[in-house]
């Protein structure tokens, strides 16, 4: 699913994010959404979220639930 649409993301969603310091390398961080930080309905670089671990980044992909 698309990480650019806010409607696709809610707390507890399993996602891969790219953190600010990883944007050049493209390293992804996997986790579960705690808070959605982007207010607009869409964002071209991905919706910004805070994971349950406290890491902040933009959603690159939404992972399927097990």
C-alpha cells in the first residue's frame, strides 16, 4: 500500500519508514505506528510518523499484517 496517503495509515499499522539521517542511503526502519505527525491528507515524500520505538520518519511502505 501507499505511504503517501494519510488515510492508509493509523496507529498500530506495520510500516517501513526512512529516517532523516537515512534519506541519502535509503535505509529503512521497520516498526509500528504510534503517532501520525503529518496533518495533510497526502505528502509526496510519505506521511511522517512516530514509531512505538520513538523513531520518526516518513512511511515508504505499508507492510501486510501477519
